[in-house]
C-alpha cells in the first residue's frame, strides 16, 4: 500500500519519497515530513513546541503558550487563525466572518486516482493506477468543509493534491482566495528555481536563494503566461543536475496562477500555489462545492535531471490523454514563416510537393485560411474557409495534400474574435469586457467569452463542421492575447469574480468535446508561442509550440528551461530560415536541426527556397530524425549536461532506457580564437558497456565509464578551422556487441 494510516498518522509512499501528515492532539492536520523514502514512523518528533512570545495560541490549548499555528507546519493553512504566513484559504464563511479554523473531521482511502470534474488531472493508467486519500477538515463553527485530495502514484514517484470547499451552511459563502496545495518545509535554506520569460523568450532559468519574506511568481494575464511558468523547484544550495535534494510543484492550470514561497521568522519555508487570487472571487451557495485545479509534487534526492525525468514519464503515461502520447510525432512543414498571410492553393501545393520529395510527413496550414483573414485585423471568429485563397476549401486542399502522400494539419484560434468579423457583428455581447467601457485589443483582437456555454457551443459547431468535411490529422490551437477587462456580459455583477476561471473551464470544455469527437487528431497547443506551455494544456494537446522565437541559439535556452518540467516530445521545435525572422541572426542549417531534433521536429520555411546543397542536407536530417525519433521522443530519458544559462556552451542528450543507444547534442554560441580545451562528459550510460560514438566524420570506441567520467574532447576552432559561431555537434552512441 502506498498509503498507510495508523493512529491518525497518514504516510504516503512513492518509489523514492515519503510524505507524512498527522492529526495532532488539538485535532489539527499538521505536516510532519516530505523527503527521501522512510518507513512509517511518526515523524512528529521533528516538530518542536516552544513559547514564541507573541505567537498566539488557539483556544483550548494549555497554559504554557507553546501551541501556535504561527510556526506549526500545516497541510492547509487558512486566513485569520493566528498563522500569519501565506495561506491557502480566505473566505467569508457567512455574515462577514473570515477567520476559518479548520479541524480534522474524517478521511477515506480509495483505489485509483481521484479526478476533478471539468479540470485536467493525472489519471489512473496501466502504468500506474494510483491511490486516493481524502482528508476532510471542518470549520470549528460553520458547516464549511474542506476536502483535501491526495493522489499517490507510487511507481511514478509523484503525489498530486487538490482541494474542494463544500458549503453545507444555510447561506452563501464567498471564497476570495483558494490555493491548491501548501508545502511546509520545516528546515533548510532553499534556492528557488523558476522559469521566467517574455514573448519569444520563454522559460529562462533563474536560481536565487530564497530571502526572508515572501517571494512570489504569478500570472494575472488569463494564461499561464510567457512571463512565468506555473512550476517551481525548491532545492538545497548544493543541488546540481545529478546530486542533491530538490522538490517541485507543478500547477495543472492554463489561466492565471499565484505561487508564493515564504521564509518565516524561524527560517521555515512554506510554498503555496493555486489560482491567481487577484482576479478571483467565488460565491458558493448552500450545497455547492468548489474544486481547485491540481498540483503535482515531486521530490528527488539525486538532483534536477532525476526530478525532470520523473515528471516527463509521469506526464506522458498518466497526464496526456491523447493516443499520441507515446507515439513518434510527424515531421511537418508549417507555412507560417514561409508565407505568413500571403498564400494561395498553388504556393501551398508547391511547398507540399517539395515536402513529399524530402520525405516529410505533414503540411500544416497556419493562420489566414478563414473568413476575411488577409492580415491580423479581421476574420477571427469566422471559422469557414476563405474561398478567394482556397477555392476548393479546406476539404479540397486537405485531400489534395493527402494524395501527395502527406498528412494535413490546420491552425485555429478558437477563443478569439476580430471586430471585423461576421461573428462579432452577430454577437457583439460575446466579447469579454463591460459594455460602454474600454475593450482593449491586442493584435487587434478580442477574447470571446468562453465562460458562457452558448459561445463555446457556437465555436464547437463551426469548427467541427470544417473538421468533419475535411481530412485533418493535426490541429494547432493558438491563443494570441492576454485577457484584460475581465467582465462577462452573461453574468450578474455579483458573479464577475468567477469570469476568469469560468473562461478556462470553457476552454477545457471545448478541448474535451473536440478531442473526444476527433480522438485521432494530434493537437498542438500554442499561445503566441509558449504562453500556455503548462500541464493543463498537455492533458488535452500532447505537444505545445514552444516559442515564436525559432532562432537556434535562443531555442537552446528556451528548450533547456522547458525541459525541467515538460517532456522533450511535447516541445514543438522547427528548423526555420536564415537570417532568422525574429533575430535576423544566421546560424548553420546543421545547428538549427541539431536543436530541433530534441523536440517534435519539423520545418518552418519555404522548402522551395532551399539551395541544392541545402536540399541534400534536409533530406539527411529527415532521414536522421526518422531513424532516431523513437529513441528521442518515446524510448529515451533526457539529461542536461551543460547549461546555456551558465556559459558559452550547451549540451544535452537522450539515452534509451535499456542504455543501448543515445543521441547527444553539443552547441557552442560564439567561436573563440585559441579557445580553451573542452571535454564533454556524457550521462546516463552503462558504465561497463562498450559504446561506439560517432560524430561528423569521426568515430570512437570507449566504455560508458570513460565517456561519462573522463569524457571526450570537443573539436573547436583549434582543430577544425571551418567552424564559426553557433557551431554544434551531434553524437550518436551505440552499444557494441
Ligand atoms: C502565433 C503563433 C505562430 C503563428 C501565428 C499566426 O504567433 O505562435 O506560430 O501561428 O500566431 O498568427
């Protein structure tokens, strides 16, 4: 059993971790331990009590003044009870009372993993069934209950959490803040590692020692955002890629979020994470409940690579629902950077013809095929084909592409509308924003009010018709603006605080309906590149367009940062033209491919503009990826070797789980005269296995221990006079015998 309960001590075991909490003598649920796997011993001996001066004591505690929530580690701290640290719940429990005091009420263990209606969540699968522990807390006075849900996946090495607030009072209660989970670590000075960014520069890694006070990361943008990923790591000072302790919390939600890490007066660290409380207020009527999104907790005693691999495997096996989750992905060409809006049937077919000759798998038609969409001022909301550009419709084009031996994919942006569209003219009140006030636009577009079921129904019907009539194997679902003026014209004044969350529930509803109706379609999510690269999206769409920045050198950082949480098979990564359209930088074609291989792989350029030499190179790249994509995308574990955030070099590799095969990439940013010697040390190989390593026109035989501990020299300018800036080397490693 992964869940053991004795004397109201709840011990949750995964393969390599133990998580424990206990109902104490005051009937409070306190957190006693999370870390390397231990037995079921009551760890509450770790928690010391002392009279901490002005730390208040809850009613009924002894005369010694030692029992205080001000320092006790808790599972679900609430506002107003004398614990002044960041909390998980603030609610008006009726008649203005906001100070909850939640005591243990009951618990239940269930086989299999709980699910959360309407929200993405890890699920039971053949790989790991999971178990559920539900602990119920009740307010001291009011009939308000909090159900704490714990999903324990022993094999996957993860624990999930979510909370449900239930109103059994006779009146309304009003929640103004609800976090999904709290992690109270009673000891240690931690570094916070997080992934910040911007449009075309997402998931840049940052590591800082946590100061006293509150450090917070949040998105108030209605998307999980380019600026901060809903994922944090707390690590010991000395933790590296392969050694040391670290914890992570990943929030399964695609809207605004709020993560707070507080180091308190006694050097204890508390992490809470949940829906952004800035734009949130939820009235619960008598008998109603509110469920939070889920958080996935992971612990590693062996550094960051282990932590990431645990997350990657869990996401693939027990979060992504699509049948594509463990399949190699089609090598596609996307026409966006090839044509932008300026395409017609003929130039698309010309690109497809070249793609077929190069042995690619799919052509994806990006923005501009619908309504009057010749630029970004109009058309969004009108999901019917623009016959001026495509006289035979999407149905005719998709079939033509299939006759050429390729699959066909299509771009959509279903949550948006331009004012210049039939959709807006028919339904001006479907916009998010209050009437007679400002409706800010961004990229000239507005957000459709997906908190209203009739809007979701309309979009579902219009796009389903296009899909039904055509032969579509892939959909890129984009979302190109942040939310502002969050007001639903379909809701009362009192319910406006629900708009942002209900919007996300509407997005998930549409995803659910479309993915269930068209289960074979491969969905790729996108939000101006990677503004919604989050686990909530991966539940529906097994891959995400990582960034609008397709420059290879920038992509090294973006993909490196992204790999801390998300499997590399989920990262949309394409070779684009040079000079690069975002940075105007020229990088070698080989480097562009060497970066893009570690993802879904594809092209984002006009294949007809390639020179004869480049055509030959692309042919070889496609061949290489077809030969190795099973290893890279399905069979392998990903290891980071050199960080682009620390120097001039990046390196990473994928090793098959049987350790018989590997592919590694090394990337140098700027070339240097008389550069220092460089040795690359591989990871994850079998120490005693003899391997053959091949790169460029070279070959070396060595044992795993040599390759990992001594490494191999990297040829830089002193050996190879032809290398310039942004040079890279791709290594294939195969077991001998
Ligand atoms: C966003 C996407 C791009 C492309 C354009 C089309 O920016 O990230 O890949 O699809 O929209 O408008």
